C-alpha cells in the first residue's frame, strides 16, 4: 500500500500520475485530501489534521477493506514530506519530493532541484548526511537501475524542474487556467506563489514525469515486497 501526501494548498490529484503508474504495477494507492487543500470537499474541523486523516485511512484499508499489506510506503511532495516522516515506522519506504529528505531510518528516496524556489536545496542539504547523492544524468545513463537504500537525486541542469514541475500535468494545467489571472495581484502583494510564476514559463510537468515516474516506481519495487 502506498499513501500519497500532497503539499500545502495542494490536492489529492497532485501526484495522480504516480498513483496511476504504481497501480499498474500492483500497488494499492491511497491519496488523502488534507484540510488545507485548495480542492477540499469538506469543512475544516477543529483537531482534524494530517496525522488523524492518514491514520483513519490506514484503518479503513486494513479493517474496513480487509486488506493486509505486505509492505507500506508513502510519497510526499513539499509539506507532504513532513507527513511522510511522521507516518508509520522505519519499516515504511519513503519518497520525499521537493521538500525535506526523510530523517527516519529505513529506505528513502529524496528528489530535489536547483531550480526549486520554494524549498531550496541549500536549506535541506545538511539533512542528506546518510544519503548516496546521484545527479540526474547518471540516472538517465543507467539502463538497469539499482538504487541505494537511501538515495538523493539532484536535478542540476539549467532547466531543472521547479517546485511544482513534479506535480501531475493535469493538475498544473488546471492551476494555470484558474490562477493565472491572480498571479500579478499575488506578486504585487508579495504573496508566495510556490514557483507558479516559473511554471507558467517552463510548463515541464511531462518532461519531469518522464524521469520521476519510472525512478520512483523502480525505487518502491526494489524496497517493497
């Protein structure tokens, strides 16, 4: 079973491209909608937070649906990397994207980019003490990919992904359609836009997914049985 944790102001659709590919590989994927989501379909309730939602969904999978996982994993983007670290124990496999690398023992994949303007690589590099750091070019050149149990992939080309390039193309297209008229106002008021301004220019979700989706799938298949 794989849980997918979106970031602040994200939605359950943010990592849908990963969920779809993992489902094809036989994983059961669960993508919660957390309270601060832009697409949240329920009112905010006092005391309802990410941990409670994730734990309840784990109960639903195992008790209500009678699914007993052979292994468990979680993928987090941005703020969702914090959720990845507070969910489960060191038997879980964790993938942290465009946020903080996992400091919990156990298998972990960390993806970061030099073009991330929301969570810069410099802010989190000191946390990568026990990771084997690889660059994107070395991954592309290896046909039979075998990743260390704790791997950090750094996208360091001049046109490397920005913070939201890692999200599903359909999600970013929806944000472009909805939020583009509001961008000048947000910039005038100095409201953080989480690299939305960069993505308006780069439009690189599909190119990023071409690298990230098989990479994440390979890592999870290697570490989850």
